[in-house]
C-alpha cells in the first residue's frame, strides 16, 4: 500500500492541532508539514536531527 506524502503530512498536522507531537524521517514530508503549518499560522518547535524531524506544538501562554 502506497501512502501519499501530502496525505501523511496532513495527518501529522492534524495530530499537531490536537496537541500531539509528530515525527517524520522524510525530508519531503517535513517540507509539506512546514508549508501547511505556515499557511495555518500554527506555532511549533521543530527539532531537526540526523534521524528525522520532530514537531512539537507550542502552548499558548494566555
């Protein structure tokens, strides 16, 4: 079964919006995630490692 990188990125963004962290090994999926987050104006901490990319949602301090 083949899963689209864009679909996988959207699934990760949905997890982030729910307050969960997301991880991907693929630079292509990471680019899609970051593009989607930029368009939404959603703030996350991105930890780029040699093994992949961690996305951690930032809490609102209001």
